[in-house]
């Protein structure tokens, strides 16, 4: 015979024990809660001690559960970071590239401002400057070292005029057009510049090597007094280049002179100034002092 699906508790001893245990637990909990409530009112200090004791008993369980929750949270963070690593790396690479571009642009602007300020100071102290412009392009692989200047005959630029940057001599104008000009750089093999050593005035000649460096040779072949670190400036001999323009610094001695590097690198220079050619007329005009004003004639005395 099939047993009924629902039986009354009185028909099962196990159900009776379960119901009795539930009643006992409920009554015990109610009595304990009532006693605790009475104790908290009658003896607050003892109730506080009892509460601390219960917390001490449950503290190990709380610590274990906290460690387990922390471990699970750490695993979750690790999995989330691993999943998002690809997108984070792409975002960080983009931010790094943007920051690098901004840093390069800022550095370029700072260097251009430095050159412009230096040229402005030179123009205020040296009246030989005709106009300022920019080097647009320069050859780097050809045997000819020629740069394109952003100004031409429209501002009075003509062939043979010296070109200098904020740090030193760049070269001379090779040819000029209506709005652009060609500059024969200092390092070209066809460019020869009379120079002198800044500390003692030792005369020499600077020859372009076509590779970005200069050969320095003294007028006395038997004497080679150059040392690394010597600064060379234009001497003004022969005209064209005004004196005292920084040209190069000696890198090392050679058998017949020295190897030097230009102080103004055309690859790094943007703003330049075109000067008047240092001709004999200019030399005589600078050497001859201005005539003193004639004295006024004495006034006639009254009879």
C-alpha cells in the first residue's frame, strides 16, 4: 500500500523529535534574549564584559572569513587585470606616444625661442644684419652642402652675404631668388673661411670637408699649436665675413692641422640672420671716425 504524501507529526517519532527540538530552541533563545535584555538594564558592566567575551569567541571565525574574502577578491582583481591588460596596454601606448609628441614639440619651440632671442640680441648690438629668416631645407648626403633660405631679393638678400645663426657662422648666400635663397654652408668643400683662435688670435683657414666637419690649417705649416677645445672665430681677413663670429671648436689634432666641428649645426638651426658683406668700404667706414662738427664763427663785436 502506498504511503500518503503528507503525514501528521504525531504519526512519526522523528517528526515529533524535530518539532520538540525546534520548540526547545525557540524557547531557549527567547529566554536567553530576555535574560540578556534584563542583564543589560540591571548590570550594564557585566553585559559589556559578556559581549566582549562573545566577540573574542567569534573573532577567529571573523578572521578566517575575512582572509577568505580577501583571497577571493584578490583572485578576482588579478583575473580582471589579466583580462583588461590588452586594452590598458593599448591605451597606455597611445598616451605615451601623445606625450612624446608633445614633449618633442615643446622642446622644438623652446629651442626656436632661444635662437630667436639670441638673434634679436645680436641684431640690437650688431647693425650689420639685413634680415632674419629660416633655413627650410639642407642637404645631408650630397657632396654639396647647400641650404634653402626662406627670404630672397624681396628683403635685399644678394649673393656673397654672410649667414649666421645664434651659435655661430652658417655660411654665405650662394644665389638669391625673389623670395628664397641658396646658402653655401660652412662645411661645403668649396667654402674657405679665414679664422683665428679666440684666446690668442692665431690666424688659420677653415676648409669644409663635405661631411659636417672642418679642416683647420695654420698659415705656418711647420707649426701645429691647436688643442682640443680651442674656439675659432672669423678674423675678417679678406673681407666677406665680419670678424669675431664664432665658427668652430677643435675636436682633435691632425698631422697638418686640426679637425673641428661647427658651433652652429645647420641640421639643428632654424632661425638665421643675413649680414652685410664685410667689404673694404665697410672696413674703411668703421675705421674712420665721424668728423667733428665745425666750430661756430665768433660773433661780431659791437663798435
